[in-house]
C-alpha cells in the first residue's frame, strides 16, 4: 500500500554530519506526521524527531540543537540533517509515517538505515 525508501546512512567521524532522507509513495491520501526513530543494539527503539504536516516539530532532548527535521509535503519526503554527531548517535534509523489511506489512518515504517559514528 505504502512504501518508504530511506537513504543517507553511513559511517562518519565524531563531530561530522549526515543527512537522512525518506520518500513515501503508494496509496497515500494525506500524510499526518512524518518522523525518524532509532534503535541501537540492546536498546528499545526511540523517537528522534517528528514533524507534522503543518510543520510542528518534536525532538528527543538528546538531539536538540544538533538535528533538524524537515519535510516536503508536495513530494511526501522527510529529511533529517544530523550535525555534531557523537558515538552515542550510532544506531539504525527508521523512517515513520502516519498517513491516511483512504479514510483510515495507518502507520508505516521504513526498512532502516545504519548510522555509525566512530573514529
């Protein structure tokens, strides 16, 4: 029904930057919220940042001031600019979308992209 394609992960040194992108396609009537979550080995998946269609953002305290989430509503894409990356940011990052498919709001996850911060 809905496909999420993520890109932009990789290996970066501490203090470096990466940009993640996620494009949603398929039977989407309207997107309500888009966001990024992450999961490190042995940890639970946690919210990184979300953005509503209206532009309201929400960030995990640990990334405030370093990460910026943005969206292109016309293209159904969400991006995460990650600056001043630290080893504790190492995790698999997952795109998440809440969208209307017809009259039903549904939740979708991307396949995940690995971010590794290491010297």
